[in-house]
């Protein structure tokens, strides 16, 4: 098995390190801020300020080569690719693993071992810094509720099978019926007691998005960049409609969703696009391939890694409006995490018109 690195925050080139390298054990430490109060026993802990500290990881091992020049050349090529990266990369313990850690490469050392095995071995050490030392699932979990709310209570069950808290993206799609719109939506996680409440109206085709990790709220008039009927598809690509952009990589970094027909309900991340053929390459193979009977939507912005919702400006010129000031203070202060295990989330709305999606990646320490 070989350690896999995917550059550009999981969107770029995949690099496999030599099979003789392995990730060394590393310490994971938790910081628990607090204060000593005179006259009181122990320490008063600030629970909301606890955090897992950044970690240093190292991949090391020996590699057989033919000469010192080969060892120097390989190390130089690796340095030019890894140390020059301005964005984090995904570190996987082996190729195709379903968990990754987001890291920066901070050092590469190599030492040619003279006199051993005919002088054909060198030692290689690659050091990484993980500011968020959690292992994340490569796939998003999605829980959706799209039905009129009924009395007296409406609960959606979100099961976080990871070993740590995670921070979801929450999409609220506006609905309109009988002249009424989605108004003043409220979401309460009964597992934590935390709540998100928005004071405002979301009409049909409008989108309200909460990035709970950054405690931001964003309002977008429409999130559909492009839509149409599928021309054809393979296991790892989809050919968009004739009306799709002729510009290469125009949809790269966006999310495509199969809306109807074979494969409906599947989301995939577009990692490449050819304008002449209209073919979009996706990150993960389809479970069910779309066909020419399927329709799709490509979204202006998405929940891909490294995306900051308050900077929501993408291809097509759509700009999101930060509406964090219209949310409750509790959300801004405490966020809206999902604890490990079952989270019972109550959804409410003045008009009982609500379409909600909860999207998250499970993670482990």
C-alpha cells in the first residue's frame, strides 16, 4: 500500500509516495482552557473554548535506488511539488482510502546511505503539519426533509457515525405555495440544545445556506448555474447538454446533481470539464449511471472542501449576501455541531413550508 497525497485541497494531482514509506505514530492533544479562582478547588474550565491542537505527522522509510543522483533527483522533484503548495493537500494512509487528513508539507529530508546494499539505498522523511488533525470521510452524508410540516412536532434524525463532533452545512430551499413562502425557519438540535433561527423569508428558487463551522449564513437568489438533460454518462463522467459552456473547466469545482430519471438524487463533485465535448469528470463513480432520460443541475457554489460561504462568488457572477445578522445570537456564539451518534433535529417554520438538507462529513481523531 502507498500513501496518497491529493494536491489543491483534494482537487488536484494525486501523488503516491514509495510503498516503503509509512506514517509514523503521532500525538493528538487537546487544549482545555481554564482559570484558577482563588479560594476554589481545582480550576474553572471554559468548555466552549476546548480544541484539539495542531499535529505534526511524518512519513518515513528507506528506498532502493541506483545512485546518489537518482536519490537527489527524486527528493528534488518531491520538494518542488509538495513544498510549493499554497493550499492544503489531502493525506490518505493508502491509495483510495475513504478517510483523509488535510495537511501542509513542511519538510522533506533525504540521506543517501553509503556502503549498504551496494550503495543503493536512501532514507526519506516527509513532514506534514495538520492544523485540524482529524481524519475526515471522503464522502458527504446527506439528510433531507422536503414535505409540508405537520403538527405538533417535526423531527429529522441525523446519525453521525464518526468519533467526533462535526459541523454541517445546512441548506434551506425556499418554497412558495398559495402566495405564502418559507418564513422564519428554525432548527433545533435536541442532542445539544443548540438552535439556528433565521428572521426572514425565502421564496421559491432562493437558497439560505448555513456554514455552521464558520457560523455564517448566506442568502443566494438562485443557486443553479446551469441545468439540462444528460446526453450520455460513464461511471466517472457525465456529458452535459448542448447549451453547457464551451469553456474548459468552467464547471470545475462545482457540484452536479442528477435531478430526475436514472441516477436521481446523486451529487458529485466536478473535477474536470471539456468545453468542446461537454463532458464533466466527477470525483466518485456513480452508483447508478445517469442516462439520456436523466436531468441535472450544476450549482453556483457548493460545500466542497476549502470553500468559504461568505466569499460566495463564483462562475456566472452570482454573489451571495451575508445574512448572519438575521440569525439568532446563539448560533453565532455556539455554532450548530452534530455530536457522535443520533442527533434529533426539530424543524419549524411559520408557514409550514420548508425544504431542508443537512450535509456533513464524519470525522475521527
